[in-house]
């Protein structure tokens, strides 16, 4: 019985999702664990976030080196598989070491301060691995039928969802409390001719500890990384996975043969338009002789058209301008959602409440895999739709930026409406951007030269993220454009009660 074109293997689908979950897992885990790391007394304190931003962008060295290696490699040599083996080995090793050495500090002579040296070094490895995954993992997934791409994106969404769920269980986001740290003691002082007795008590801010330690959290991170790494090995060697790859090899050869003749249609009385459609040229001015000579050739062209339709390309053959336009939108969306807005989320959500901030962050990470799952069932490969959703995402992101710029007194502060609006804005950014990225990936995956387009997909993703970080880092950390909001729980607490004795 002939297999349906859109059929897939459940074991391969499951492995693809696990493989995708390892993309940004470690970096996302560090960001959601950040409050507990700061509360635990790391020497960087509240500046740890700025260190993570710089180190994460330094990880773009990985895709840069891979791109150079790809350029100089022989045409028939594909580097993604050996590079992925290196990446997954480093990922498993670095997450394992993080369990034991995250709190080890050393003295730096540069600034004469203690620093979490090993954690920062391992963070650099995390970021290098994560930044390199788009330019290696996606080309590898392109070896499988297009149906699996969306499930890869679902797995990528889990790389943010799973750490968020674990940290919520751990207790991240609980409000700090002002607690007494001493018994009441008496302090007698002289004020003029009077003796004043002060009944005093010392207070301090205490951050509640999680239900389990950071070591346990990093242990979970290691297990998930190891599972994701193992899934790649199985995808590379399991017979059922090889069978799925063989389908795309046969189809890719057919697409390549058809697309080659299609791009030469101009000489056969047709032209390839910029919107990817193949349309008839006006042949009314052709002589009857020329028309007769081209009759046989046009029959061949018509058969090519039939083959193209049979390949189920959801958007036809893309022209160069359309590809560039999609890549520009992709770069902007990644700059906005991977660098610009995350740099100011504390300023945007913090002034409302810590609960609002953590709820917004958690729901962001829940929305992404849901969107990817939705796209997997129905892909609307419309550039118009992509453009509209990009605009709406930018609009929602503008509100997030507005609340950050107006910190510490954003709109509708200390009101239920303000909480709802800012949470919905961040959820909208996460959902719309995920849909745009998944749709652009699906459109490019449908093209005959999908491997090269998906490689550019990964490169532009990192370029957009890097440019956004370069813009935001000086604004946040050098020029101090955004103002922090702090609410000291001990503010207004009476340390001493004065009593005049005589």
C-alpha cells in the first residue's frame, strides 16, 4: 500500500522534539534561575544579568567560525553532523560541571573583586553552543521530510518551557520579606539635658529559599541536555530515522531536476516572476514558425508545471527578492524578541510586581510551544500574513518598551488592568514572533534549495540577535536609559522606638 505523502514516524517525531529541546535549554535555564542565583550571594550580585548578556552575545563566535568553515569546505562536504557531535558533547560536559562548580569563586586582579569564574566560563560554553545550533541543527533537520520541522520548533519551545516550570516549582518569584534578625535591645543616649532610651531591633530583607537547591536544578538541566544529545545520536543511526531521510533524498532530487528546468523557462516561452509563480509570456507577437518550433518544448514545460504542483510546494518557487524580504523580517523579529525586549523585561514588568514579572515570563515560555504545535497542524505560507503578524508583534513590543521606558512609574501601575495589559503584551510578542519564525522556516523548508535557505535562516537569526544586543547593552548598562524599580520590604519599618526617661 502506498504511503501517504504527509505521513510520519512517531518515534522520529518524538526524537526530533527532544533534539530541538536542547537548543537554548542551558541559556534559558540560567535566565530563569537568575533570581535564586543572586539571592544565594554570588559575588556579582544584581550585575550578574549584565554579565550574562555580554557572554551570551560572545557566543556568536560559534556560528561565525562555522560559517567560515562551511565556506572553505569542499562543495560536497557537509559539516553540520560532525559539528553537532562536538556541540552535544560540550553541552553534556558543561551542564554536568555546573552542578558542582556554579558557586566556586576566584579573585580577579583586573577589578580586585571576587567572581563566579567557573560559572561564567561554563556560561560562555552554553552560549556558544546555543548560538551555533541554528546554523547546524536546522540543516540537519532539513534532511527529514518537512513535517518534522515544525515539531523541531515545538521542541525548541520546550527549551524555554521546561526550565520555567521547574523554577516555578522551585519557588522562583516569591516576594522577599522583612524579618527581624535580633532580639529587642536597649540603647540609651543623651539628647541635650534629656536621657533617651531606644528600644531597637535589627531587620533585614530575606529572600525565601526554593523548595530545592540550585544544584538540583542544574542536575535537571544536565539530564535534559543528555537526553537531547542522545536523541541526535538515535536520529543519526536508527533505521527508522534513516528511512525517513531516504524519503526526502528521493524527493529532493526530483525537486532539483524540476526546479532546474523551471528556472530556464524564459528560453521556452515562459518567465519566472518575482513572486515565485510561473506565468505565460505574451506570445501574440511570435511568428507561426517560431510558435511551431516551440510547441514540443512547451509540452515539456507543461509537464514540468505538473511535476511542480505534484511536489506540493506551499508557496511555489520563491524569487530572490521575496527571500531577502523574509530574511529581513526574520532578522528584525529575532533582534526584537531575543535581545531588545529581554534586556528591558525587568524594567517593564518589575514596577507592577514580582508576581507580574514572573507570570509574564512563565506564560511567554508556555505560549511558544503551543504556537509551534498549532503551526505544525496547519501552515499558512503567506508572505502577507507574515508581514501583518510582524507588524502586530512590533506593536505589542512597543507597549512593552513603553512600560520599560516609563519605569519606575509605568502606565496603570498598581492596578489589575496594568498587570493584565503588560502580561498580555509580553504573551502577544512571544506568540506572534513564534508564529512568524515558524512560518518563515516552513516556507523556506518547502523550497528546492531548502538546505541553503535554512542555513541562512540560522545565520540571520543570530545576526538579528547580535545587533539587538549591541544596541541595547550600552543603553541599559552604560547610559542608564532605563531606571530600576526597587521596593524595599524593610522601608518604613521602625528600627528603634524612642522613649524619653527624664
